[in-house]
C-alpha cells in the first residue's frame, strides 16, 4: 500500500509537466512575444540602473525628450 503513493505522485507530476510543455509549444500561447516583452523589460530596467553611471539616455530614441533629457 505504501508503494502506491509515490507512483500516483509521479503520474500527477508527469501530467502537469506535459500540460506545461503543451502551453509553451502552443501556437496560441504567443510564447515568443512574451519572451521578447520580458527581454525588453529587463533591458529597460538594466539601462535605467546604469544610466547614472554611464550618463546615456536609454529611455528613448535620438531626438526625443524623456524626463527633461533630450536624446
């Protein structure tokens, strides 16, 4: 009876893992857009963190004014 528990847990974990893979691979999940957005957000955060040290304007394109700073 005690050997049934780990078997059931393994099956449930396998089903959950399969569901996660199905969502990631699905065409409707827009995984690439989510990853691209997350990468852009991380890049912006890093740029904001190093801006006082580097003195660069990482918040806009050249010619745009952001927060009183013209890029």
